[in-house]
């Protein structure tokens, strides 16, 4: 298109200026604050260099938060992808296109729910006395089952909610990906008497390797925002057993001590990690 | 052959179980919203009970819930409106008038979608406090515009790219200017996908929690914050009221589920063609 229209500039400039201002001002501000010793009670801060970052690495709660966040990433990304691929294949293989459509619609219900709602729905379902999910255990053993107050099971229980939301949703995406594949390789494999699982392991999934890896990266970044679920379901407890990075940053900055600068240091580290992961996705998706 | 059909049957059973797990928790919550407290706090879960509207009446009658609903509607609505007005033309410019920065612009826009909310909320809290705009709907609208604008641009670029070029060429031959082509041709043709993009942006900010939690304390609190405060109540938890407020919070996103799944379908149709 060789027109010298003003349109691209008129259309693009306002949006980009607004986005740049709204994104860069907080980012720069976060970095500046992280080099200061600001607190909520005091509006001004002094420049302290890397003190906050150095303090972070000798902070055992921060190290704990990294561990919790990493376990959270591994659990939620791993199970989400497993369930997505498993259910996606079943949807593709076992039911008629009509049923597929209905099931696909039902499977996106959890992810559309506000996370606060999802968290509450499950928090109540796991209630030791009145919960519907713990009822069978209680009926059989006569003992209440309190998964969310047990440091060993709390993180897994919250992760279940995340996987419930994302695994079902991603299974619909896997189904759509399978539907876009050409049918010939499937038929060829069937003619060679390949069993169903062999068709998927050796033919279909390798063909979908690139989009599936991208999907896993998207989930990795999405999993960094565990905050809403954890805040409603456990508030980082019992103890600090479910305290992820964003939960810890929040409680340092707001609940306990109001150490805004310290919290900001953590936020900057998270930002760096996210940007790295995102750049990898972008490169993979384009090349 | 019989082995195959047993496998198929087992697969169907698993799918049925998954569908049940997808819908039942929400259904159970909705059911509980119509129960009296005595019917919720039972040793065995009750399916048959005398329904009551007290919970909804209480929730809707409470000022805090009503204010939260109002704040959510105003902030989400305004942010989505600004996002659409600025974002749709920008997306069209990216899709139809590519130049050497287009890729970088798309990278920048999409990377914003993945910014950790806590990293945005902490500095913004400091900024809004200094500008004395903390805990106002205005500051929340401006903050949410970052989310809605980035989302609308990101999802609308492919929607505009799918509009057949020939149609726009024909319009140009008929003497339409570039602006007229956007408003009279591209916008109506792409409207279905664009509505999906805007709906997605709305659901995103309606469900948003962390930023609202950090940027509001009383006046501008949104519905998710109010609902989460109800869930933190002490011993005598009013379970019915809680369930009712969760149902209220979940209705708007569920209303859009058809639009969203339609968007998902069209996004993948493009790849296959």
C-alpha cells in the first residue's frame, strides 16, 4: 500500500503514547523505589543502592517464597499440560463433533470465573465440616479432613484450583490444535496398524510440539500470578507454607511492615524473570 | 474392535467426569446461595431444601456490596471504553499499514499483558498517593486502561488482518478515503471478532484482584475485593450470603462465555485455512 495517508500516525500515536506512559512510569518508578529505603509511613526515602537486593538474598522468608513459587510453577504447569493434552485427545477421539462443542463450552466455565470466585467456591468445598469435596472422606472415616490447614497439602490443594481453571481451558485449545492438523498422517498411521496411543505419541503430538511448548510458556507466566487464589484460600498459610513471591511482596509492602522499597525489589526481580520468559516465547513463536 | 470401543467408553466416562467437575462446583455454590444457614451447615450435604432469597436480598441491600458493584461497573466499563476507542484504531493501523516497527510494537503491547501485577501495583500506589488520587475510581480507571488497551490491541490485530484486502481495495476504487474505509468497511466486517476482544478485556478487568486490592482502601473498592473481605469473616460465617455474593460476582463474566468461545473458534480457524 503506497499511500501517504496520515491514518497510521493518527491511529497509532495516542494508543502508543498512553501505553508507553502507563507502562514505563510504573516500571521506572519500581526500579527507583527498589534502590531506596521507603516505607508506607514515611513518604520520602534515601538512596541505599543495592541494600534491598542484598538483604533479600539473606532473607529466609524470601528464599522460602522462591521455593514455594518454584514448586507452584512446576505443579501447576505440569498438571495443567498433562490434563490439557489428555482431555484434549479424549475430546478429539471419543465424542462426536456436536458433543465436542458442548463439552468445550463447559470446559471454559472455570477459567472465565473470577479467581476470587473460584478460590471461594473451592475453599468452601474443602471446608473440613461442611465442604462437599471433603464429605466423602468424612463420611467414610468419621474424621474431618482439613487440607488447607495442613502445611503438607495446602499448596497442592490451592494448585488443584489453578489446574481446574487452566487445565480444562487448555484442553479445549489442544482440541482446536488437533482439529487443525491434516488428516493424512493419521490415516497413514492407522493403515500401518498403529494403536490409538501410538498415533498420538508418535504422530500427532510431535506435530504440535511448537504450539504446545508455547502454551506451556504462557502457563508459566500466568502461574506467576498465583496471588488471588492464595490470598483468598490460605493467605500464605499455614505458617509460610503457601507464601509465593507475590504474596510475600504484598505482605512485606502492605500488611506487616509497609516496607515498600523492599517489596519493590522483589517486584523488580519478578519483572526480570517474566520478561526473560516472555522474550523466549516471542522468539520461539516467530521463528 | 471391542477393545477399541471399551477404550472409547472409558474416554467418554473421563470426559463426563471432567465436565461434571467443571460445572458442579459453580452449580453447588449457586445452590448454596439459595439456602438458609441451617441448610448449609449440615453434616451431610443437602440437595433438597426450601429455597430462600434472603441471601440475595441481604447482599444487594448492603451498601458495601452495592458500592463495590457500582465501582466495578464504572471502572471496568470506563477502562474498556477507553481501551476500545484508542486500541481499535491502533490495531487497525498495525494490521493494515505495517512498517518496520510493527513487530516491535506488537512485542511491546503483548509484553504488557504479562507484566506481574504486583510490579505495577507497588509503584502506582506510591504515584497515586503522591498525586492524592489514591483510592479513587479515576486512578483505578487509568491503571486498568493499561490492561484493557494492551489486550484490545493484541486481540484486534488478527481480527483486522482477517478482513479481506480485496474489499478494502474495492472501497478505495469507489473513492473512499482511508478513514472512511476504517469506519465504514473494516470496523463493521471485523465487528464480531472485535466484540470478542472487547468482551475479553472486560472480563479481565472485572476479575482483576491484586491491583484493586493495593490501590483501593474504601471509596473505590471493587466487587472482587468486597467479596474477598466477606470470605475472611470470623467464626459465625454467613455462608449463604457469601455464596450469594460470589454468584453475583461471577454472573457478568459467565454472560460473555458464548462470545469468548466464539472468539476462540475463529482464532483457530484462521490457522487451518
